[in-house]
């Protein structure tokens, strides 16, 4: 059985460094996925999925440890993951 997935995703990214005070930003976006599930016996199944997530752009204004504010920074992200497994149906 083939299936598709659509969803919401969110994450928090933290930035810091020797001269950069800790700053965090929350990103949100969407996730898309495709999968396949196959029964291999009456109770046992195997499956595989691929999922893609994309986060929108967000402006960021971090501060250096000396108090100087930076501006004009934009963060975004995306990711891809693969999942394979087996399951038991009761």
C-alpha cells in the first residue's frame, strides 16, 4: 500500500559563538512524505518512507558579546530523511 503525508513542522535553532551572544529563533514550515507498506505475513509488515521538510525564512538580529546589534541576517532550513522498518500487527 502506497501512501502520502502532509504536515506541519517546527524547530528552534540556537546560535552562539566566541563573540556572539546566544540567540534563538523559531522556524515553522511544512513536511511532505511518501511511503510504502507491504504485508510480508499475516501479522508482519515492512515499510519505507522518504520525508522532506521545509522551513520558511525568518529575519534574525543577534547581538555580539560587546553589545553591538547585527541586522540583515536571515535563517531558513530544509531537510530530507529516510525511514525503513518492520512492524507487527496484533
